[in-house]
C-alpha cells in the first residue's frame, strides 16, 4: 500500500511538472523581452573578434560568412531546455508580464548600464580588498629582515 501511494504521488508530481513545463515559444519570448537575444549577438561578435587573431590570413569576407551563418537563434535553442528545467509555464508567463510592462522594459533598458557600473564597482572593490589582505598579511607576518629590525628596536632601552 505504501509503495503504491509513493508511486501514485510520484506519477502525479511528474504529470504536473510536465503539464506546467514552459513552452519553447514562451521561453523565446522571455529571452527576447529580457534582451538575451541581443546578448547572444554580442557574444557571437565577441567570439569572432577573439578568433580573428588566431587566423590572421582569413579575409574579412570569411568572417562575414561565419557571422551570417551563426545565428542568435542557435544560442537561444541551446538555452531553452535549461529554462524549461528551471521554470514552469506560469512562471515564464508572470516574468513575461513584467518584462513586457513599462517597468520591465525600463529594467531591461537599464541593465547594460547597471552591468557596466556594477562590474567597475566590483573591480574597484576587489582591488581595495586585495590591498587590505596584503597589508594585513604583511603586518601580521613581517618579512624576516623587518622582524629582526623590529626585535632589535624592541630590545633597546
């Protein structure tokens, strides 16, 4: 009886999860609404820019053909199953409602600036953090020659 109840519960859970799985179309709309498609284009262009020095003899027409043959939809198709594993259709619809609202559109429009300023702030913080760690270590663990000088100074009357 217990095994049957567990099996029934598991089957019910799996059916519910399948029924709520987000559709590929909904996820694609969400990705476009959040600007993920534009990020995909930038990622492709950045990757091509990084690869160009590896093939210096390749003419610009080669890279133009590569770019033309590489579509952001290829990346979106790759990501859709990941979204489907994490989000239900109702969750995607709720997110779409936000991102298609004026507030959501403002949020998406502000993301590049937020991202850029956040990266700079984190970089600045990281430098200061690194300096504090080095200073603390040097204070707590002075170099042997500095320690010898300090010991001699401490022993002087």
